[in-house]
C-alpha cells in the first residue's frame, strides 16, 4: 500500500511506503520497534528483532465517516472540532483544471 507512514518508535526516523508498498529505514537497531500508520487503518507496531524483511497487513479501522473530520495527517471527532467545517463532494473536483 502506498503512502503508509513508517516510523521507528520514539524517534524522528520516519519514511513512507512507495508505490509498491516498500520502504527503507536506516540506523535501526534490533531492539527498536517500527510503527505503521495510515488514515483509515489501525496503527500497528512491530519489534524489529533481527529481521531485515517485514510483511505487514494493515487492518481497516471501523469508524463511521460522518462522525470523523480529517485534519491534515490526523483525525478528530466532529464533536471535538470547534472551528468551521465544510463538506466537499467529489463532483466539485471533476471540472477543475489541474496544473
């Protein structure tokens, strides 16, 4: 899966998966744990141990979209948002020119 955030827990050592779902992290020790996160999926963390190859299957997160507001790289429940909220229909983007 493309665009999954991959981070060594407790550090700023972070990357994202490429179009094939592959990733590479440098300077990772066997005692580290790696966290995988993507909007709409449950976060998962795995211990590195002595593995150099990991196969990860992310599970979808069951949260009703009408009660979740996407904010940048995270989500907030609608009841916790105090600012303006708008809804954009996919058809609004259909006739926009791309640059």
